[in-house]
């Protein structure tokens, strides 16, 4: 009998649990450690923040699902990992021993690295459904008393797609309410150019996103380093290629949403040879830590080197399709080890993204995620918005049912292939 433990029950941890079950032997036991009993679909948070979704519509009761699947769910959360002892200490001081561990914690949000940043400061966030719910209340105040809006992602951020999504979703809702003409909008990003996305661009994301901003009268500042946030003002340095300060900006705002930098969670951060200086888990090509060979990691908590040097630090995103490939490879490798075989499965680390803009959107496909690539494609259209809506319903239905099929591969690739065909032949 082997004890397999997964820390985290977000996108990567929940999928990991579902995909591990078929790999286990009869007497093996699977335990998932989560922060609370509820899963929420993070890609829908921008919709929650402007009132297009209620939080209950994007949440799943994991207690019920995990019970039905025979998975032990511990909802008190992890306090500290002790990999040399094969032990996870929980927040109630109980410890769980393991034979194999999968770290799927996601990130800690580093709002504290910039004075005044975040929900406890003066800006909104869509990183968590709690934050998105607060952002909704702030948005209604903006609608009642319109003023300047600043949206973006700070230095060290590694998830830029949601910032672009929220910018354009907010813009769409303002137009629907006939308020757009009273709300100047500025996009502030650490990316060296619009559409970099932490990936050095995909297809023509630079041209597509710049065009969208010009069309929607959105100003932008790139290579931006946010110094501090005060009530109603963001202080930003625009950095030149040589690292010098090109220009200082004092941006007034009535509403601001800025994505923070990520770091590893406190339960694993600072463990020598397990994590890098930011607290992300070091893995080999099999998603396994080189020092602690029975520890795997998947999702946003994994350490990935940047695509290249940039004037302001820019992280690499971990998209859903990429995470799914990590999950599948890890499940197969643990299954092999349980049967005294060597792990051989490797994730593809491809990137697929549907960025919803409220009434249109941009899709991109990068294979592999970091250039040079075999596939480097992007497209814009109304179909992206409807594909994102359809995927949300599809994904949540699968999570509630506890199904482990490859969601992104089956759903998104089919729709991207349809979109490619229509670009060549609109009648298809």
C-alpha cells in the first residue's frame, strides 16, 4: 500500500486527483489537502468582478465530489512540507505521511512587495473569487461616479492574459452602460511590448492587442515598474532597455485592478533544493524534483525560466493546457513508480489561451510555449468570447462530475482547429 498526497485543490490539484485514481493499485490511498472545501473556476473571475457571474455559479463543492470518488479530502490546509521526513504538517498541527507527493499549491500573491497594492491597499484583484467579489462592489462605485481607470500587471507578474481580459471586459460593460465616454483608460504592464504575455508574443498578439487598444481608445505604458499606490494615484517608472528610468508617471484613478507578482506559498518556500529563491518548485523533465525524488510539482507553483531578458522582470505563465499536460505526465509517472517502473512521461508544455474581451476576444496557440515553436498562431474574433463561455460550462460540468478526461485538449483544440478552417474558408 502506498500513500499518495496532493497539496492543493485548484485547477491543477483537482485534475491531478482525478487523473491519479486510475493509476493507483487496489490498496493505495489518495489524499488531497486543500484550503477549504470549495473549488472555484479562476478564469471566470473577470466576469464575477463586473457582475456577469455570481460566485456560486463558478464554485464546486469538493467534499461531495471527492467523497463520491473515494478520495480523502483534508480542508484545513498545509502549514509546512518536510520533504526529508516524507511528511506534510497541516495547519492544525496534524501531520500526514506520504510515499509520493504532488505539490499543486498554486502561488502566493505578492501584494506586499509594492506599497499600497492589492485589496488590502488601494487596487483591486481578480486572482481569487473573494477578490473578484470585492472588485465588483468597487466597480459599481465607479459606475455611480465615473473617473479614470488603470488596469495592468506589475513587475514580476507572470499571468498577463487576465489583465488584458479584464481591461476589455470592463470596457465592454462601460459601453453597455453608456459610461465609456466618462472613463479614460490606461493599461500598465511590465511587458516590454503589448502582447508579449511572458512568452515573447504568440503569432501576432502584439499587433492584435495594440489594434484592439487603439480601437477602444486605451492608452498604455510598457516596461513599467510600479513604485507605489496611494489612494487615487499609481506611481510608475517607465524603464528603458539599459535599465534607466525613461519617464515617471503619476496616474490618477477612480478604479484600478493590477495583477501582482507571484511567489511560492509559505508551506514550501525556502526549502533548500526543493524551491528556487522565489519559492517555486524545481522539477526535471518528468515533473519530479531532482533532490526529493518522490516529490512532483505541477501548475503555477513550478519554476520555469523566463523566455528572455526584459528591462522589467516578466514571468512565464502556466496556462490551463500546459497544466493539464503536467498533470497527465505526473499521473503516469507515479503510476509507473508504483509498479517499480521508471517514469518516462514528459509534459508538452504547449500554451492555448482564449482571452475574452466581452464581445470578442483573442485566441493563441503556442507549441511549445517558449520559442522557437512548431506552431505559433493567434486569431481575433467574436467566436473567442462564445468559446470561452462554452468552455466554462463544459469544464465546470466535468469538475462536478469528477471526470478526468483532458478538458483543454478535447475542447479547445477542436475549436481552434475550427477557427483556423474558417479563416481560410469563412463558409466552413
